[in-house]
C-alpha cells in the first residue's frame, strides 16, 4: 500500500523559565505536543531539532528561555498498521474527521494495546494520515468513554486544532451520571498529575500538578445520583473522572475512581441490577465545537447519548418516581 511523501514541518518553541533543569527531550515532549518521545529524541540526535540553532543531545540540560527549533520532513510512522475497524464518522471533509467513539475502543497503541485501536482504523480509512503525528489524533477519550473526537487530515488542520486545544477555544461538553445528589453546579480548579503510588491512576496534586479546570452543572437529580453536564477548560488524562471523585461525586461505573458499588436505601431490584451491570464510567462526549481550519467558521457537532446511558437514566427516573 503506497503512501504520500513526507510533509514538511517548521516550528519554533520557547523553553519556559519553569522548564529550567529539564532534559532537552523532556522539554521538547511538552512543547511539541503530538510527537512521540522516541521520535523527538531521534530528531534531536539527527540535528533537525536544535537548541538556539545548535545541535544538542537528548539528555542535555536546559537553563530556561532557549529556543527549540524543529525543521523536518515527516516520514510516515510505519510501525502502526492499518486495520479495518468500523468507524462511526459524524462528519468528514478534506481537513478533518469527526468520529463518534464507541465504548471499549482504545484511541492509540500503548502497552497492552499494540493494535486494534482507533489509530489503526484511521490509517485504514485514509492512508494520508500516515504522515501526520499520531495519524491526526489531537485529543483523546479514555477507552470506555464514548462520544465525539476530531481528527486532523492535513498538517495545517493539525496545527490549527492543536493550537485551539492549547488556547482553550476547542469547545468540549460532556454528559455524565455521578454518584450522590448534588445541590448545584460548580467549578473544580485542582491541578492534576500521575498518582504518586498507583501509576495507572491520575490524581489531584498539591504540588507539581498541571493546571486542570472542569465546570459542571446539574441536569437532573435522582434519589442518589445526579445527571450532569460537564465542560472542560483543560484536557488532562481522566480529568472529569478525577475531578468529580475529588468532589466526592464519582462517576457511576468508574472502575478506577468510583469506589465501592453502593445502592441507595430502598433501591428497586431493577436499579440494583442496572448499577451492578453498568460496566464503564458513565461519561459521554456530547458536543464538540471548533473553528474550521480551512474556512475559519465555527462548527459544532453533537452526538446523542449512547444506549447504555439512556437505559440507566430511564431506570433512575423510574426509581425516583417510586420513592416512598
């Protein structure tokens, strides 16, 4: 299967003062979002990623405020193989794809998920994506989170979408079902990073976390649960799940942050079964809004709640009506 020749990329990023003391490859991974660490290390060694115009080693330490410049023709990342995976494409044009991701689909290959991912399916759908960083994927959804994701189909679109994510102009609205009855909406502003003990988890950190802000509002209250609408200001790994658990309203079915399964007093057998059988965090990326990279116009996409969340909401509504 042939592929199109490499795309040229030219980018310069300023090392921030707080990155002083970091290795060149570490700072590059933070500044040049969307490229793998191994690829950036290779570019530093090849001299196409320079520090103040000079060749450096990946492990050289930075003092802060240097200029990192990348000038390279990207050759396709051939390690990842195209695979025929059914994609629910909501919108498609020359510049971007909007996908409604099902539960259980991993976004890109990682330890334990070498293939069978959305990335493999995208490479099969459009071989041009082979010459884009991470096949055009600019943001992720957790494996069991459903809903909308945008994928770039050109380098220009990729650059535009990454900058919209960075300046927080990409609009992402979610729906979720949380454990506990909220009195009202609110905002969680709590820095996050990898959990100090459990490496699979993320956590709110007092020191050294990355800025993370989540807004939420109440849509419906049930006897012991709340349906909420959530809007992301930042997009940290597991952000909504961690922030809601931090507020003591973990998401229904969350295997990492949900805690022990609890039933409301007097819960119907139907509700007990529904909660017991809900196999994933009840979280859906409902709306996505962005500035179209080519036309400059604002576009918004919406995806209906998946069947499993709709069914759970119906059971919660019936249980609330039966309240003595």
